[in-house]
């Protein structure tokens, strides 16, 4: 049996995987065009062009860009009239912005547990969390897999709730053949550096509601109204505008997205097939109603029934030594963060989320852009760690 690289053996792989972000001449010439236009800010025509193209791609009428995918959530909440004392249901498995955006507008985040298999909000737990103060739900399409939009939209209609889809992981993903961001009142996307489309920073809201789109745009643009005078400010707004540079880069990134989604899906099929019998980790479960998973992350769940002493940390370190980068994933559910301490959520409230934080690590999307055959090393390294797992857990214990 080959010695694990973490204990001095030969690593499986020495070649690095793809880096992120990716760009070519198209981004360079797009940036030069903005440079020479002299219009560098949010009024560059490429901003409006990108908004339209992105909204259309996500099967919605309106796109409102903003500085990032955190303020898009805040803006959506404000535009929808969420205010102090309102409750907003959020998952405990997400980036912190999903829940802090709720606090930032003075409302109360209420955490509902995730589904054990998909890591997305569990509709049963959403129903149980609804009170007379509930006004909205923010489902996150975790890892790029759409949440159960059938159930969420049904619950929202029944209880007259706003739905803001947090699509920060899910550019281009589809549920029953339709793009995410088109099901809720708003879709919110991020173009932060790690995301599947990026301009370093940036965000956009998608919606079919003209009034809400106008209100969101006004909030992001100092309370101006479309067609209004420069110094006419009809509401409390701020400056959340995206720049021309970002829009120009994002137009190119969007043109590349479909091909990248296809590559990631093909690699995910390969990994899921190859890892099915590996014993040490379980590949992600994909709901059959998901017609397009964007694989921002490819989650792997440690088989702790079989290997109770194996931790994420040791598994990830052993793979890293083999030349395979895997991220440890979220260390704890969001409600364990200090900022939510007032909100009475306690350890044990969301057992599926807590288990997930113990057991699930993930592969990030740039690795899912590997060339055909390039992930064989990945599979070989997982098999090697599985073969060496007894020594790994024994030596980790001392
Ligand atoms: C990245 C992310 C955000 C925040 O986006 P920024 O552009 O970094 O502000 C919000 N929600 C989720 C789920 C994210 O992953």
C-alpha cells in the first residue's frame, strides 16, 4: 500500500489545477473600451447593457446592478418594504451575508434547518418557522443546486411572503428547466472574486416586477428616479452603483458561462460516478427537478458511520498533501456567529446543519473546470486516502 503523502509518501499529483478568475483577450479589450470611452462609472452604457443581457439570460425582465451580492440582498429587502421587527426565514448554511443583510435592515433572521441531502432549506422547517411576523424567505441555492422552489413558492403564496433567492452560488442554474432568480420576488447574484462569474466585486438583482426594480434602482442610485433630474432624490438611497469596468468584464464572463457550466456538469458526472464506491465520502445528491446545477461547489460528505474518527480537517490535509485541493467548508452554522447571539437560536436547533458542518467539505468550481481526464488524479487520491485511513486517524489521534 502506498504511503500517504502527508506521512512522507509520493504525492499523487504535482500539477496545479486551473486558477480562478479566468480571462483572455476579450476582457482586456472590453476594459480598454471603457478606458477610452471616458465614462468609467455607473453611467457607462455597458452597465445598462449588462443588466439587460443578464436579466434576459435569467428569464426575467429587469436587472439592477449593485456594488456586491450583499447590498443586493439589503436593497431587495428594503425595496420589498421589510422593516424593523419583521421576520425573515434564512438557512443556517450559507455565507454570513444572507443573514446579516436581514439585520442590516433592522429585521430579524429566523434560521430554519436544511435538508440533509441537498443542504438547502427544508420546506417542512420553513413551515414550522412561520409566525405572524414572517414577511420573507431567503432561500440559498447552496453550491449551485436550486433549493426546492416548488415548495418555497407554494409556501410564500399561501402566507403572502416575499421570496428573495440568494443566487450567489447559482449563476445559470435551472429548476425544472427555468433559471434561478426568476422564481422569487427577486433573485440576488454576486460577482465577488470567488464566484462563477466575477468582476472582482459586483452584484445584481433580477425581478419581473417593474415597480420593485425601479425602487431597487433608486435605492442603489442615491434615491434618484428614472427620468428624474440629477439633484432630485425621491427617497432615502445610497451609492451602490457598479462601475463601467465591472460591467464590461461581466459581459464577457457571461458569454463564457454556458460553456463553463457544461464542463462543470460533465466533471461532476465523472466524479459522482467514480466516487460512488469509494466508501470514504459520499458525492452530492442532486434533486431530479434540478435541470442545471452550477457547481460553484462540489460537496463531499465524509462517511462517518464507516469511519467515525475521521475529521474534515484530516481528510482535507491528507488530500492537500496528495496535490488535491479541497476546502474544509463552513465550520459552524451561521447562528453560532456572535452577531446573531441575541436571536435565541441555540446549538441543537438545526441538527442537519450542524452535522453538515462536521461532515461536509467541498471542491471549488475552478477544479470542476478541469480538462477531460484531469480528475482521475482526484479519484486516485481519494482512493489512496481511503486505503490509508486507518493510519491517518490513528496518527491524527496522537
Ligand atoms: C458571496 C455570497 C454573498 C455575498 O456576496 P458579496 O458579493 O461577496 O457581497 C451572499 N450570499 C452568498 C450565499 C454568497 O456566497
